[in-house]
C-alpha cells in the first residue's frame, strides 16, 4: 500500500511541523505501508529563525526544505499521480497554511497550490481516503468544502473552526489523542499541535488517524 504524504517545508513556524511529519511517516511504516512524499517546488512564503521566532533572511524552497524530513526521497507534488497512491496524508505546521495554501493570510478565500489541489481532488474523486493533521484540514476544507460539506476537526479553536465552516466544511470538536472521520467523504482529521500539549499526546492522535486512513484504504473497506 502506497500512502502519499504532502510536506510543506521543514519547521513548524514556516514549514511542515517536524514532529507531526515524522510521526506520520513512522505510523505509515509501522503499518507496513509505504510513504511516498511530495511537496511543491516553489519558494516558501516566509523564513523564520526557529531559535528566536523572528523573521529570518534569505529565501528557501519548499521542496528542498521538505527533503530534509523525507531524507531526500521526495518529488514535486505537480508530478504526483493519484492512480499510483492508495491514500493521502497531510501533516500540519504553519507551512500547510502559507506554503500549500494561503489560509493563514486569506482565511476562507485562500488560494491553494495548484499541484496540491489537483492531487487532493484526484485522490478524493477516486474514492481514496485522505488524512489531514493540525491546520491541514483548512486546506481540505478549501479544496473540497463547497462540494460535499466534509466533517473535519482542528481541535477546539472557535475562530479557526468558523473559518473552516465558511469554506463549506462542518467542524467537530476533538481532543488531541483522537480523530474525526467522515465515512462518506472518506476524510480523517486530528488536531495534533493545534491542541498539543506535547509530543506523546500528538503521537496518539496521529497514530490513530493514520491507522484509520489505512483501514479505509484497504480493499475490504471500499
């Protein structure tokens, strides 16, 4: 089984959340599936010094930075073929809301990277499951919300939940160690670091989310 994973850089303040990404890859591997990593080949929206939290200098490329997490085994999301995947998972981190889409700036009017949106739509249209972690459900809401009102979670933050619903999704509150599944849309979401408080708590929810995605991807579940 091949599970696509879309990364958004490297570092929670300007890219993919590293804990969430590694925990996702670990859960996929432990389940006996293969993670196939992708990221957009484009400049990051911003660069942050993770030691100080301040804006950093220079520019970074989302695909190049994501390769740090994927140990180099990664491809441009624009080249991804949904037919070769059994499911798709998107870890969070601020990069999901600024590099994969512009939700952090534009909210319900966010623009989504063309390659990311195309892969999400293709996987969904094929009836294959999608998992989204932390803030990544906002991207799913923006891409798929108007068509089918998917049920999603980002935890309990009322403002972010309202923005998801403005995208056309339905939000359901959820604790960090659990997940929300929409069996019709075949979408599984978990709050992760939208709630925290620590890596063991985040790990519990991500492991359960990935397990449910893989369960939905199994032939008997189709």
